[in-house]
C-alpha cells in the first residue's frame, strides 16, 4: 500500500507540475509585465517581516496545551512534543512566534537555554555546546543518575517548566560523529521527566534521523504543521494585499484595464486564485509567499514612467494616479538541468536546512573548493539563497526538487 501511495503521489505531482507549467506561458498579458527588481526586493522584505500564519500558531497552541495537561496529570504521559515543518519553513521563528502569542493559561514557565542555536564551525563540538547551554538551566540531569525516575504523584506539582529546542536539525551534521548531539538530547529528555521538551525540526531531518537512529522510538508525540488552505493563505497575506492594493486578474482578458470592474472583483475568481496558490504551494507558507510574489504584475504604462518602483511604493500618496498590482495565476518556475553533484548538494540542504558552505562540503565528504562552483551556479539560478551567510533552498523550487530527487532514487521527506 505504501508503494501504491507513493506512486500515486508521484503521478499527482507530475500532472500538477505539467498543468502549472503550461499555465506559465499564459502569463504574458499585453498590458501587464513582471515587477522591476527594486520593487520585488521591497515586497520580499515585507514578506519576510510577516508574522507566522495564525493557522500554524493556533495548531501549536492547541496541541501543546493538550500535551502539557496530560503530562501534569499522568506520570506516564510523554514529556515531549515534536513539531515538524517543511525544510523551507523557518521552524525556529514559527515556535518563537507561537510562544509569544500563547496565552499560557497553564502558567508554565517557558525557557529557551539554546536560544537560536546554530551548528558551531567544528561539528564535533556540538554536544559540548549543547551541554554548556543546558547547564545554565540548573538542575537538568546529564548522566541519568541525579533524578529518581520512579517518581510519585507529588512530583506532578513540580511539572511547570517547558524547555524549547527550536531547531533540532541545527544540532547535528551528517558526518562521522556529527550526530552525537542528537543522542545527547535524546538521553536527557528521557532522564528529565520533570521538564517538558518542545522541539522543532525539519521533516526531512527527522526522517533521516529516524532512518539512521530510530529517533521516533524515543519521542512519542510528533506533529506536522497543518496544511494551509487558500482561505488561510489569503488571510495571512491580507496585510500585504491591502497595503499594495493587489487585484486578481482574469487571464482571459487581453486588456485588464478595460475590464468590467465587477468582473475583476468577482468573489469566485478571487477564491479560485487563492486555492490555486494553496495547491501550487502544498499549503506551505514560505512557498505560497514566494509564488504569490512571483504572480504579481504591474501595468506596462507604469513601467514606462520614470522610477516606476517608487510610484508603486508611494501608491498611497498617488492613489488617483496609479493602478494597483495585479495577481495572475500562480505558477512554478522551470527547473534547469541538474548534475549529480547538484542533486547531492541539494539533498544535503534539504536534510540540514540552513547550512554554511563549509558544513555542506563536510556533509558530502568533499573539500569545500570542490563544491563552490556548483554552489555559485545554483545561487545564480535562484535555486539556492543566502541568508545570514548560510545557504538555504529557495522555497519556489521545493516541489520540483522533491520530485527530481525522488526520480533519482534519493531518500526524500514528504510532509
């Protein structure tokens, strides 16, 4: 059944890519053109400053409260909750935003001894750095001897602290002795039931760790983030669509400027657009935001004016002088031909999430100089992005890369 399910999913993705690729050629309206680079960069900055979608935070709040109540009432209840996210989602920020907006009626104390933990330059020091960070918490048992595991009911009253591990994939590197930190964290969560451990992790990293170390045997409660619907994505992006005055454009209209306004505002057309964006992005917020940006168009006559980007950026002041941005059907870009080395690089990035080029080379067992040329090419093709000095996968290409890696017999995650 699992094989049949995988084949069906594969065929479904292939059909989906083909349909959307064919739509891409329809995006060339006579009077609409892609955004200028300066305007696109401005909009991207606004996207990056958006808060986490409410659907994500609500799901985390609800699940966390349920698990905490069970842990505080039952000595045998799990003392951990793992939240899985797509590799292109910022799981650490999602947990941070969720905890900030949490009403915390249970009045537990949330501690973050790891902060925004990132792999140190020497991956063999990961365990030592994790230990030093957690020692600051005070009474965590590191040897499995300091805490009496056969606790009585009185211990339940002491269960008032949640420890956050924001990004588990940052606690290992796929190399010799590179995942000792995972074993270290696994043991201390087991030997410290007086703490509840809230753990964020990239779903591909989790599947990899389960394959090599059966990590799920030690963590009973693992929950993926919910899949966003079109309505959820529309609600999440509302601050931007209102700010920039975007409208959904019927692609059958050769001249949207002369279209019937009632038709342009048709609710059904709007719903179709947002549901198409949800389908195209697999309901993943980072992918949806990038595809939304890619679907925006500006009128050609605005581009012919001096400094069109500033005209749009100052649209509030010039409301009667400028047309809003238009949203045409979302479509994924074509994936260029990739070499075998590209596939190995991208597969490692999927597992590790954000990673330095030095660590990426180490995970492949290659000198850094051997991968630099391909890394630069992938950056030029916008398949990779740099963020705070590290490399990440561009969300726009996630689905195509997942399919390409599966076609080439790589181990892939699917959540």
